[in-house]
């Protein structure tokens, strides 16, 4: 699939690179860096990047957390191939041995899920950027991109059900989504993950949030907390805030 038009993009100021499709499929950017930042700097364990695409969020965790291992889990054979080729890049050799690609549907259940390599209680952390466009939104003609971007019925429930199965008790989940998904997410998380922390993501201080980040602990009975927003840009201009710059470049975790 390397014949497909592609780019090699630097992240974390060149500490890791991603081979991504140029003409079709999902391309990762700031959302993936924010998602990766949910994982604390001192994290040492196994992480599942659910719906990984080319692997941006999972590789961003490995770039920042030297004790982490990551499984990049992707259903699309087209995007999974980009994830494998990203791991094979010379620029990523420092941590490539700490990662693997699992080509599997996140919504698999029971024996089919286990057979695909997603065993119960086998991960310490799961991160996800589920498709969040509504089916009624303007459709893309690219079927690979549509698969990555468009929600299907009960999608949040199915993804979080898998996360709750594969994450160990006391392990964590990190999610980035649109604010319009908050009800579905909280419903799906209930009884599975507690101690939830929600962080709004605002383009500018005066703007409404365009993303939410949620972190939770499997089996926790602690209550929900709403943290101060992550503000990406100043009131004017295109420059990132100091906090957003640190997160984008893998210099800090969100919490």
C-alpha cells in the first residue's frame, strides 16, 4: 500500500514520525496529541490505542513515556498498514520494539475479541478517539475516511465496553470526543469507569469548547470532576498557548 500517496510527518519536534496517507484515509494531528497527553508522564505499562489509524496517539505516548508499551489497534487494513510502516521508520527505531499493531475491530466481543488479540484484563490503559461525525453530517466520498469519522449506532457503548473488558481493574481510560457525545459517553462509562475527570478543549478563551477529554479509572466509585479547560490559542493570533505547545510537543501531560 506504500504506492498510495503519503507523507512522513514529524511530531514532538521530530522525536517520532508518522507515515500517513495523503489522499485518503484519516490523518492525525492535534487531537491525537491531546489524547496521548491524558497518559501521565510516569506511566509504565501496556496501553491500547483503540482505532489507532496510523498510530499517532500510541506513538506519542511511547515518545514521552519510556516505560510504556503500546498496541495499535485498527480495523482498516489500509490504515493498519500505515501503522506498521510508521513503526518501521528509521526515525522511530528508539521505541519500535515497544509497539505492535493488532488489526481488529474494536467492537468485537467475547471469544472473537480474545482471538483477535484483545484479551480480558491485559492492558493498563486504553485511549480512544472514536468516530464522532453524525451520519447526517456532510458525507465524505472517501470510504476509509468515513469509516474513521462517522459514528454508527451504539458506537460509544461498544468501544467503551471493549475498553472495560481489556483494561485491568484500577487501569485507566482516556477519550477525546465532541461535546455533543458527552451523554452517550457518560452513559457508557457508568458502572465501568469512575473517578471521571472532564476537561473541555477551547480554541480560544472566549470560545465554546469544541472537544472534551475524559479520563476514568476502571472500577472506581469516585465522583465526577470538571477541570479547567485546555485553551489552545490566545484571544487573537494563531499562536498556541504555552500549555498547548507543551502538550502538542510531548513535553507535558494534561493532568
